[in-house]
C-alpha cells in the first residue's frame, strides 16, 4: 500500500521542501521506492533532486492540465535508483487560473496518480511538495494524499500559522477528502544549545502529543548547502548530522506507520496506544466526536 504524504506548513522558512526531499531520499536509501511530486512553481524540490525543470520540460503542470501522464513527466534521480521526481516548471505559476474552469479541478492530481499509476509502478511512498498558500495547487495536493507531515521550526513564533493550517486541513477533510489527516509533526532547525529550542519542542509536543516524531532535525550548514549542488543532504554529505537526522526520522516514519486520527481528535493522528485509551474513555470507538471535534 503506497503512503501518499504532503509536507505542509503555511509559515515560510520552516524546512518544508528540505524535509520533503530529504525524507524521500532517506527512505529511498532504505530500499523504498519513492516519488516526489513538485507542485511549487519555484521548483526547489526539483533542483534538490537533480531533476531537469527548465520551461518546456514535461512536468507536473502538464500532468495537472491533462496534457501528459505522470509516467511521461517522471525523472529518475541520478544518485539513487529508488528515487523519482515529477518536476515543477515556471509554467505551473499560471496553472491556478487554468484549473478554475476544468472538470474536477480539485482532483486533477488525485485522478492522475491514483487511477492506476501508483499501483503500476509500485511506489512505497509519494511526497508532494506544494506552495505555502492555500490555492488550487495546494488543494490538489491535499486531495491526492492521505497524510500530512507538518515541519515546525524550533524558533520564536513556531506555532504561528499552524492554527490556520489545522483549520484548512479540517475544511478539506470535511468537504473534499475525508481521509486527510496529520500523521506526523517533525521538529526542524533544533539547536540543542538553546533553552528556546527545548521550550518550543515541549510546547509542540504538548499541543500535538505522540504524533510529534521523537527524532528532531538539528540546524545544519550541510542541509542548507546541498540544494546548491543539485543534491539532497543524504547524497551531498551522508555522514553529516543533518543527513543522519533525516535518515533516523525516515526510519521512524516508516517503522511506526500511519498514525490515524481518533474521532475525538479531529484531523490529528494518534498512536495506536493512545487510540485504545481514547476508545476506553469514550466507550465505543468513534463516540464523542461531536463534543470534542478539533480539540487537542
């Protein structure tokens, strides 16, 4: 069963694209077959994965508007035989306007990926990197996936925008994709030397519970340098702290599986142990949802 994930946060500079490409590369190094779909017109994920994405390259734009199948746009990663990318080009910047008049405009990516493509190619994971704004590109990402991974940086105003993101996920979950849920929260840019980092980590864990991953991503110069060489940090410097942290986080994500939400936690996933406790607290599974929907 393919796990299809989007890495989302409406706050900029939290390591969203960095997390997408490095989690994908780390899983690919652990013998998983992984696809990254770049839906951000800036194409930073495509750059980091060494994919060609100049204007005119067959890309996610052509897939969205129906001019190409995903297999036509997919490129193998030059460093890793298990890793593939559907790149983004600048043509994607105009896609929001073109999509408005199209049939099933919110489900264009879902239909392209899920009507045989994923099963045929045997992917274990798909990561979709989307722009921070909630437009049709991001909505297409969120209707195509089941899981949302939220990176949160361990700095001031870390939770700024997260409330709005939760509201948007809840709205899409209610109206467009009932399977959408937050299966993981990853703490990034963690500086163990500062008290602030541990305070933010504690605050995030207090709000989100066990859906927050145990592994954290430290601040790392190598992580920042790698995209400039058209590489992920996994390939650029596999012995660096940043690469090892993403490798451990990828192993954790794979090992613990998909944290599904309980009826009482809205879109936020919980561990199987917590789900069992909540079932006991509410009696039957699923009861009490109306009273506690969205609480955490």
